[in-house]
């Protein structure tokens, strides 16, 4: 039974993620990303990590997606405009498309390396049995700087969205 539930959540997550990158409307992409996050939360519950699942829903599907929706609605972008031929392979497209394709390849290499590294010891660092107290202690001691840098990056993204959305005013 657990295997069937796992495959249901996995299929939901993968299909929603494919929909995120293939949707023409930014609003549809954001909504599909919420579905993808919900599927990930279900997978975390299957891994016996309920704290991570709840954190996934509250932080990502809640706060971060509200920020994304705010930015999409603020920019008033009804659809994505592309100035390239979609039949051309991403590595052959100019500028950002090539960079994005190279980042995707780097992500796949990193994921394969991480999975191979996890299989050497038989378990991943931290394990799935970490308590909420241990996660909190790590977050506010060893990873406090990364936590604060992330909050600053989110604020910078919001300010950047407001600046970009501002209509052309005379100086």
C-alpha cells in the first residue's frame, strides 16, 4: 500500500513540475508549483518526516508562493513572450536559454553525485530521524548566516519586482 501511495505522490509531483516549466501563463506555473510542493510534502510524509512535510506546506506553498503570486500579479504578465524559435535545442539558443540548459545539466550531475554519496554510507547526512529541536538548533547556530542571507535575498527580489513593475515615470 505504501508503494502505491508513493507512486501517486511521485507522479503528481513530476507532472506538476513538468507543467511548471511548460505552462505559457506565469499564473498557471505558480499554481502548478503549489501542486508540486504539495506532492513533495506527501513524499516527506511517506519518508516519516512530518516536520519537513509541514514546513514544506507552510513555508514554500504558503509564504514563498504568496510572494511569487504577488510578483506575477504586480508585473501584470498575462503570458510569457519568447523571442526565439522553440524548435531549436535549448543549448543552441542565445544567452539565458543556453545558461539555463547548462544549469540544468549541472543540477543533474549534482543530484547523481549526491545519490551516489548517500549510498556509500547507507544513509544521508542528518538522517530522516532528526528531531525538531535538533533542526532548530542547527538552523539557528550553524546555518544562521544562510538563513539570514535567504531572507535578504527575498526582500531584494520583492524590491526588484516593485522597481520593474513601476510604470515609466518622467525623472
